[in-house]
């Protein structure tokens, strides 16, 4: 004999199935199918309290999502796919679909950014007096600037590295690629709470030709590319919660000064 779900369990499972991705009618119909071996469509509509004109649409969707299957006898019958198979398989398909959508959005976004960049420059009518300095507060935008400059560096890359990171250089594959292109890469790393983990990461970088030294603490974040452009990130001294404000620069004099600052700290930093 088929076991009916208790009302309290029915309500709980009905809501959780909707959190997974079924709509209200689909969740209700699946729960009825779970408690019975098979149903005709119109019988299921009555049991699941789904409008008769909607039941075929609901069942087609459940079959497509992998929660129901068709049993063909004298008339078409529907049964539930075992939940231990249906739910994980549905979530895996949703994950793959979302990854495809994100990749498509990334490609379209890159193309859009390139096209709008030209329109932005034209709309501003040339460089402004302070275009060589930009204040950036969004960590995601800081990461975009960092990776863009790192990809274009030709001779020298210098960095003060300390948490929290918009991009952690010791986890950034682009740094290894930059060193492989023949760029001299030097990083001063603020000592972390786990010396063994920190030492392993530094050893991996040094094996790739990247020079790394450590200090107990750094006054700010800094990245300098070819002594010309880069970014400086300063900790906001006013707010109680740590907040960083970054200045992205493209200025030979400023870059030279920041490179000089780096060299002074490099002399006093320790070899791992």
C-alpha cells in the first residue's frame, strides 16, 4: 500500500523542492508521485490539486527535469524518479547550465567593455588633467586593473603583498606566466599566520623564477609595473571595519618614486 506523506512532512518537502528549483505545481505533483507507484495524468491532477489544463505541462516539465518518467501501458502513466537520483542529477545539470551562462556572459562582457572603452575615451574628448590617477574602491575593479597591467608588463614587476587581497599574487597564475616571459618579478610578502603554508607557497614561486622576500608588516599595498604604472592601496584610518582605497596610476615620476620605496624595503626584507 502506498504511504501518504504526513501533512507536516508534505509541507516541508514541498517548500524544499521549490528551493531546489521546482515550481509549486511541479513540487506538489512530484510528492504525490513519490508516494504512489504510478498515475494517469488527470488522476494526478486531482490528487496534487493542479488544474487539469495545466497537468500535462507540469508533467512534461518534471520529465524534462528528470523527476518523473513515462510508463507506457494501455494508457500513458507517470511515476517518480527515485529522489536519490533525481535531485543530484538535476542540480548537476543546473550547475553546468549556470557555468555555460557565466562563460557566455564573460565573453559578451569582455567584448562590450572593449567597445564601450573606445566610446568612453571619445566622449571625454581626450585625456583630462588627472587621468593618470584614478581612485578605485571596488575590489573586483582593482583586480581587473591589476591583471590588465600584469598581462602588459614588459620588464619589471614589483609588489608589496599583504592581506586582505583583491588578488593574492602568490595564488595568481599570471605572475608565473609573467616571469616565464622574462619579466623580473619581485614580491615582498607580509608574513602570514601559518609560516609552513607561507613557506610552501613562496618556494613554489621561487622555483618559477620569482624573487620573494618577507617582512613582519607592510605599510600599504603596492604594485609597480615597468616603473611607470601600478596601484597603491591604503587602509582607511577612519572606519572601524578594515577598508582599502586604491589609487591606480600611470605616471613616470610617481612610478619612479614608488619603485624607490620598494627598493628600500627590499634591502631590509628577509630571504625565506
